[in-house]
């Protein structure tokens, strides 16, 4: 963490994403399965250091970050029947660089809307379902 880390950052405080949803470490990010799996495979990539804006990173860090996002996106297309990958960097609710990488599947109920506006009941995986999905993604990523 850098000297700019706010004490109330949910990511830096390890309050979110959930530790038991950890997929693995990529270049400059840690990958987690998002807690709502209505869109199967929804992954969150969290930048390891606390920064809020892309322009705060070096050019090399920005390049590596995009490589991490691309690697997860490609992996999700290998694991799920993906129609399109959505990659979003917002940070309005959690001001710490993190990407939501969301596979939009062939059976997507509303493929033209952003995931945030698709009305649905959240799907929380059982312990066994979470473990299976994590093993599936780790295997596809070559992470043990």
C-alpha cells in the first residue's frame, strides 16, 4: 500500500471482495469471484496497491493491468459459453482500482443492458458450488 491509502478503503481493509472467493494472483492484481453469480463467472480484479485512477499508475503498470483484464476475459471465454465480455472500471462505491469482468452468456436474459441494470435476484453459490467454480477457473488460468 502507498502513503495515500485511506483507512476506510474496503479493499485495503480486506473487507471486500470476500477472501473465500479468491481465485489467484495475476501480474498486478488479485482475482476474486464476485459474490453474486447471476452472471456465471463474474470476476473482480483488484489492483494490489491502493490507487483510485488509471493516470496515477505508470505506463507499464497500466499495460500490465490491461493484460490481467485480458487474461481473465480470455479465460472466462474458455470456461463459459460467452456471447460478450463486459469489462468495467468504475470505483464510485469502492474508490480503489478494480475491474469487473463479466461474461455475458448466450442465455443472458437481457444482453443489451449493463449488468447493473438487469433486474435479478442475486445468486450466492453454495460452499460446494463456489469451490467447484474456483477450481474450474484456477485450472483454466494454470493457478494451483
